[in-house]
C-alpha cells in the first residue's frame, strides 16, 4: 500500500519504461502525469462503499443501450459510483450526453475515460481523435493507478461485461485487452470471482496479497501473459472469441 506520494512515485519509477513505451508506440494515449495518477489512486482506495466497476461499460459513448453492456449495472448504479477519474474532469463531464451521465465528481469511478476531455462549442462530445486530438485522459498508467487503489482499499470489482474470451483477449493483436489486464492483475493478488445476484464480482480473498501489490507486481503479472491459453480460468468456457 502506498502511504505517501514518494512511495507511489518510487514504485512507478521502477517500471516507468513499461508505461512510457505506450507513449512512443501509440499516438492516442495521454501524457503521463504522476500527480494525477496519485490522485486517481487515492480516489479508488478511499471509495466509500468499497465497490468499483471494471469491464467494457461504454458509459462514455452516446446511444448505447443496456443490452450492449453484457451484465452491466444500471444507469442509476453508474450515477452512484461515478465515472470521473480526476477532479479536473468534473466540469467537462457535466456536458456529457448519453447513457451514464454523471453530474458531479464522486469518490468511486468506472475506469473508462472520456474520448476527449472538453466539449465542442455546440456542447456535443467529440469522437476519438477528432481533429487529430489525442484521446486525452486515458493512459494505462492511470488505469493501473486505479486498479492498485482499489486493491489496496480492498474494494470489490463489479464486472460490467461478460467474461468472454473476446472481452479478455485481443485475438487480432494477440494480447490482453484493457479488461484482461485488470482481470489478470486482480487474480494475481488474490481476488476471486463470486456471484452476487445477477452480477459477477471479483472480491479479495487474500488481503495481504492485495494490499502489498505495487506497480512492479502488476506489470509483472500482465507481462507474463503471452498466450490465450493462460487466461482460460478467467473466461467462460466456450464463450465468443
């Protein structure tokens, strides 16, 4: 668990090249801001109801309907948990149209970043890389800061999309999806799947492993998965690929 910004920074620096590589090979990720990551980490760790949401929720895409979300929680649940990952994004979020509109910054959040932070003059959200802009707000580092915060806070992670192979493994790129990275890390530090009504929830079964995780162990767990066969236990047998 990171008790100070210095601890957080030191853990990140030990694997900084892993995260900085994304900026060199992907033209749509945001620049890395360690202070923003620290803020996101603390928001997740201190989430009051100890529930976070992971998976392909698509809450930032207008026009999506509930059947697109797999076993996603309801719009009301999204409002209660929040989708804001940083306080600076609250103003932009107030103009968001579509499913999962969030009017305020909350302690909890869905780890799904807005395509471009800020609205157009008409108030409509711009699409990914509109006018050549980067998809501001998103970086795997921020996602991982959120993950570590949730694990250190011993939060439950509600799955908002089915555990299908296609949601966990990118067959075209032969690598984990963002959701797959989350699932692999949580499994590596003692989280296990439980059914809560219609929801599937990853919950901590080894608190010491969860709270002692860090950027090094997260990157190590994710980097160790190089083949689809390694994620069989995380996916529904026979699910779409």
